[in-house]
């Protein structure tokens, strides 16, 4: 069950069967992350597929995240948080977010002036929230803005396990305290 059009096309080219979301149950979803905080909250969507990544993670019985050590942070916010928005409202959403967090930019495609467009036909706002103390609250506040489709914040409750790949193998990140 690919989370991006690029991955779906690659799978089809290689003869790998692709199943649409909702056609079957998902026992385990496995994906990477741009940041993993000590509480297992995540920032995802650096590649622009955050809505689909979150849809698959939410549909899965267990969500496994695999990262390298440099993706581990104490708190989210070192990486710009992507927010997927309906293009019609991109400027008003950017203005609403910028009223509290002034560093908001519409993502552009490959260093051009052309806006990045998700597989869903939406725009991405890259937002610098600095140190995110309450990821679940920020995620909810952003999703409450009319025009926001999804955020790249994956609250810790979504994550089932975090595996960290190192030169010496794979380590399981200890679960955060309840």
C-alpha cells in the first residue's frame, strides 16, 4: 500500500502488487520520519506525502517507524513542519499560522517559483514552529484552521515502535513513559 504516487508507479513498474487504501486491513505499516522526539511524536512529510502517510498509519493496527540516529530529537521543531492545504485557501491559512508563528513558506518545486503540488493536488506550507512542546495540541490547532487538510505532526499515540538503524545494526528506541 504505497503512500505516494512515485512509490506506486515504481511498484507497478517492478511488478509489485498495489492495494488501494481501505481494500484490506493493514496489520503493520512501516515508514520513516523526518524527526522522532523522545515521546515518539514525529514530523513527517518532507517528501510531500504527509496526508497519505498519515492515512496509512492511522489505518494500520501497528505503525513502525525506522530512522537513523540523526533523526532523533528531544522535541519536534528542528525540521520545518509541513502542513498540507487546499490551494484556494493557502494564503489565508499561511496568514492564520503566521499570526502566531511568522516563519511560514509555501513549498516550491526544486528551487523554482513553481509551487509544490501533492499527489492530492494540494499545496504544502513549511512552518518553523521551533520547539514544539505539545505536538498533539499543535496538530489539532492547525487542523482546526479551515483549509488545512493534514499536518506532518504525527502525535506519539500513533507510533507503535521506533527502530533506529546504526552501523552496528538496529536498536529499538525505548518507549516513552505513559
